[in-house]
C-alpha cells in the first residue's frame, strides 16, 4: 500500500480528528513502532530501547495519544 492510499481506509471521524489537530498521527506512529520494539530505522531494538528512543522524556499516556 502506498502512503497516500492509507487514508482511503480511514474513517471520516479519524480523518477529522487528525485534520483538526485532536490526534497527532506522528505520535501514534512512534508509539506503534515502540510497541513493536523497533527504532526509527525499523531495526528491532527491544521494547524498552524503542520506548527510550522515541520517548526519552517518558512514554505518553493513552489519553495523550
């Protein structure tokens, strides 16, 4: 899937939240990469290292995502 096509599968409600700044898609992507234990190059570094890589000040809470 091409990056430009990803939003074709996205609900209108989610698109509106992103467009209106209620949701930060970059933050969500970083959280998902950390959940997979990956760094910004896609290399597996483990969950703790990935968290530290993306969130050196501490992982955001679910409410902040």
